[in-house]
């Protein structure tokens, strides 16, 4: 197996960082790894906002629901849906942009933001750094917009903490690969058994970490997915002009 695939197979999130900085050289290389990523129609409708300022990171940690690792890690990058950039190109061509009002537009930008996140993660981890993605910035999207001075037609999709690892973490088990890989056609017949087995595996994982607050995968999803856990996304996106109604 080559080094890239070994790195991908060893993915695990880090939530404990040393406070020494990430060098400019490393950060540039990580950002360029995402900059080279493909985007749908080459729209390049993603921008990154890099925050190194400690006070701003502390603020983001609070906005994200009190996530201490955002304050701890020296670099926080917000991946921004940027239909403001594309709008300038569309206007230059004498047209009126509509895609930012559509589900297609939101979906495409979410996919491209995910590709950026993946590239940032792999690049940072290949340099020996730790990472954790942060969807929690969508808990208070308006405050993130204000903090980062994001204009209309933009939205903070997801963030990532990057830094030198203080305490490493073990790999979190995944559900049986039969629930993930479907050959030739979709087949959910293995799901129920695999979910039962995974709930047991996850409890063993928490016990291994001596985490008494650990709950099963099913319970965790039950707690979270029974509601729209970040209800501000839709109204704030609409206020940004991303109406998602076409
Ligand atoms: C899009 C996305 C958003 C996430 N948001 C958060 C977050 O806000 N806070 C956090 O601590 N972890 C967050 N995570 C990390 C997941 O909880 C983690 O990837 C998952 O539990 C699997 O663990 P692992 O990454 O260690 O394998 C996020 C992951 C993804 C992909």
C-alpha cells in the first residue's frame, strides 16, 4: 500500500493541540492542495478564510457551541460557499446569475466544499499535523458571517482546525463495509445486523477511552437527527440571497 492510501486508512480527528504555530510554508502548501482541487463547471465557487488570530478563534469556539479545540489549534479555516465570486463573472458576461437561488447550487457548492475539506485534511495530515472538521460553525451562521465579513451570496459551510497534535486519538471504528460498498446495485439487506454490531463496537470504543458519557451510534443519531440541529442555516442562507427555492 502506498503512503497516501495508508494515510487515508489511518484517518482520525484530533481534538487536542499544542499551541506552537503552523509555519507559513506548511499552511501555504495545505491551502494550495485545496486550491488545485476540481470544482463543478470550474466555477471555483469556494473561498477559504484563514483565521490565526487567537481572539477570533476563541470567538468561533463559542459560536460553534463551546468547542475548545478551535481555540487551541493555531489555524482555523472556514470553507465558504462563494457565489459572490461567480456573480462577478456572470455579470461580466452580461447575464444574471440564478444558480445561487437553487438547490442545485447549494448542493454543488456543498460537494465542492467537501472536496476542499478532504484536500485540506490530507495535506495537513501528510505534514504530520492533526485536523478536525467543524460543522458547528453552522450553529450560528450569522455570527460567522459578521465575524468574517462575508458579503451576500456567500455562506460559511464548514471549518477545519489544523495544528500540531498534543494528545493523539485512536481510530474510530466504522460500520461494516457491506453497508458502504454496494456492487452494481444498492442493497440494504446487511444494514440492520451491521447497525446492531456497530452499536456494540462503538460502546467498546468509548469504554476503551474510559468515556462514561459514550452512547451508541443509534442513540446518538436519534438525539441529533430527530430535529434540524442547525435551524439557522435556512433563514440565514436566504438572507444571504441563497434562497434554495428553485
Ligand atoms: C462535515 C463534518 C463536520 C464535523 N463537525 C464537527 C464539529 O463541529 N466538531 C467536532 O468535534 N467534530 C466534527 N466532525 C468530526 C466527526 O465527528 C468525526 O469525523 C466522526 O465522529 C468520525 O471520527 P473520526 O474523524 O475520528 O474518524 C465533523 C466531521 C465532518 C466530516
